[in-house]
């Protein structure tokens, strides 16, 4: 895909409008390295956008190389990465985004019809809608239609996000800012062979790392930190593309830590491993805005802590989640919210006329979970979840939330108008609930907790589930005469090797 000519001209005009910088022979690349200081950049609060961009352009014109940001505090507006460029932040280097929107040119973001409809539904106020559309066109670092690009080093990129948020936002933690801010922050679009390694990213005004319809992407050893109440501060966002490898990342954000959405194109072959995720919302989320398939996603050896929802699969927009393998998890929920869900799978319609999507072939294995919440798997009467497998799940429950008092359920975006609920399984009083599932296999379940905590719920609740196999389950605790199974009487259930602690009883026929 070729770059949008209007976007290129706009960015060029923006750079050309800055004060001229005298050319010097010392500004030529040295052994493939372009030190931004040699191109006139000076540390401090004044934006050095033109000098840094000159270093990028010089390296690109020489066939590629490393653009070095040395130790010190450097401020910049929008930077355009080129093919075969490595932006390297040395130890002690801090690259700060300018706090002024004037330093971020319009980048002509593609806004598909689906996202337009969502924006209009979310923001009825014309002024707020204008803000929503304006802020999604700008970024600190932008790379489109490039290949072999990288951001590396042990330095820091500081978004100075608080300077873009409304006064008092962090104390209230409600709604969203009503003034424009750059979004996303670091944006790779239609890029190939991308590496982001070792850098620390802090306080983005919005999304941190956004990849749109890109391929062959490595994110390795990256640290992402944001205030727990920071708005829309997704750590890593993937919107279409294939062959993503995320390893050794540590993310703590106010919004989703890692999110996959396929509003513009399918997503195929994503691996996430050896990482730590913490979020005030969802640690790992599929959706919303997924109109195309998301296939072949594997997560392994991931620790999730201090989060409202550990694993969230929200299918609302007619796409499909297929072949998801999640193996080797530690999940500890707990946030400022009323509810916790270690795993929440929800297939529904966003709007009355929305197409129903599909969720197929999901495996969650070898998970240790500590929570006050419950595991919820909700399909739709017209689109059951197909082939759900839970293997070796160790679930410890303490001071559980009274689910019977809850109304509604997470739908990916509760602000959206006109949502049509399917069967609402959130209030079902059980530690594991599955509704509208075709072929459910639970192979190895350990349920622990004090009798007072466990006895408030059934161990397992089934609603319109076909072909259930429960094998090798140990359910401890329990209240007197509390049935371990809450079943609506539908489907075939096969139980093998079930051990019940004192207080649990068999369900009545």
C-alpha cells in the first residue's frame, strides 16, 4: 500500500514550516549512525522535531542506519520513521512528547464505517464527537508503508499524558477527556519487519503502541507504565495483520494491557509469552470492533495481576475468534471496580441489526487463579461457543462478590447505545458459568476457598450447554446441602473422578 499523498504533503509542510537548520558536513551519517545532537538537537523543553527528523531522513537517504538519541532529556513533536531505520534510545535518554497539539500534524487516519458508527453512538454531543474524530489522526512516532524499522535501547519515551487530560480527571476516574490529544502514540501502519525492543514507555496521552495491518512484528522486553486511571491507555493494540510476537513485556495501564481488534482486517498468528500484565480494565482483550476473523493466537507463561478482567473475549461485531490457545497463566484479580472476572467470554450483538459473530476452538490450560469473581463463558442462543476446553484450572476464591445483585454484564463498551442483551449470565450464582456452549470439556478443576466463600455459589452452572465432560475435579469447602452443579437440564453431561468436600451435595434429578 502506498502512502496517502495528502498525508505526505501535510507532514512535509509541517516540517518545512519549522526554523531552518544550517547544513554541516558533521551532520552526515558516521559509520551508519546519525546522532541527533550532530544534527542540531539540544536537550530541554523546546521541541527538537526538525533536528531529529533531519537525522532520520539523512540516515534513510544513506540507505538506512541507526538514529541515536543520546543520554539527556529531549522534546519532540511528530516524527516520521522511514524504512531501514532504527531509532535507538541510549541508556539515560528520555524522549518526551511535546505537550502542545500544535506539534502533531494531521496524519489522515483511515476511519472505516464501523468505527464511525461507534463514534457517533458513543458521543451524541457534536462538540465531543469532533474531539473524538480530531484526536485519532495524530501520533508521536508514525511509520506507514515501511519495512525493516525498529525502536530500541534502554531509554524512555515519555508521553507527558497528564498534560492532555482535563483537570481533575485522575481524581474522578470517570468518563474521558473532552479536549483533543494525540492518538495513537506510537503508530505502525501497513509496516513490515518491525522491532520494538527494551525501551520504556510511560504516560501516553492515549494508546501506547498501535499496529495496524502490519506483519512480522517483534515486541520484546518493553516496559509500559501509565497511571491506573489514565484514559484509553491501551498498552499494545493490534488492528489487523499477521505474525506478531510479543515476549518479555511488562505492562501496567489504566485501560487494556493488550488488545486485539479486527475492524479493518483479519489478525492471524499472534504469540504472547513470558510477560506481566496489569490493568484497571482488561489485561488481555479481544474486541471490540472485530468484524474480521482473529485466528491462531497463543499465550503462554503470562502473569496477570490487579486487574478487573484477566482474559476478555468480547465478540460484538460479527467477526470470529478461532483457535485460541492460552497455556500457563497466573491470574490475580482485584481493582477499584465492583466486580472481578478472571475470564469473561461474551458473544452478543452490539446493535439490534448487528451480525452475530462466532467463537470456536478455545483452550485455557494450566491456570492458577485467585479471585473474588467467577469465570463466565456466554455464547448466544443463535451462535453457541463451539469447542471450549478448560484444562488444569486451579481456582481459589475469597470474599466473593454477590453476583445475584448484579445487573448487566461487560459488553466491551457499556456507553454504546442500543445494545441488545443475549442471555445474561453475570448474575448466575456459580464459580464457573457456561451458557450457550456446544462441546464443553473441563479436564482438571481444583476449586478452593473457605466454606463461607464457596458455599455462596454453586461450583458449576450450565445453561443450554451440549456435550459436557467434567473429568478429574476436586471441589473443597461448601455449605450444608449446597449442590455443586446448577444445571438447567439440557445437554449430555458426563462426570468422571469427581471429589466433593464436606457440605457439597449432588444436584437433584
